[in-house]
C-alpha cells in the first residue's frame, strides 16, 4: 500500500504528513484515498485545503460516526504538524 501511495502522491511531504495520509489510506482504502479530493489537493500543493478534507470522511451509510470523526480530527491534526493528537 505504501508503495502505491508514494507513487501517486507527487508532493514533497513531511513525515507527519505521510503518517496522516497513510493512516487515512489504510482506513478508507487505497482506491478511495487515491481518487480523493484530499490527494488531489496535496498534489496541487494546497496542503491547508487538503487537511480540511480529512474531516469530510466521518460517515458510514450517511450517518456521522463519532469514532470516524475522532480519527479524522487526529489525522488532520497530525497532517498539520500538531503533536498533541
């Protein structure tokens, strides 16, 4: 999975950003991750906008799942470089 992710993400990312993106890909699935707006924005260099995309992946069957929301907030925080996750 990591090889496919690294070959699809063309932006230069810090280790914390790779960790957040890898966590996201593992949880939502590689295909969903690679086709996401989040990855598109990363590749365009719009990292702040990309970070906000994590928060949109908090639902299952149309319902907000608190555990997913918590995970996405943690991934976003990690992506932005805040260590207190």
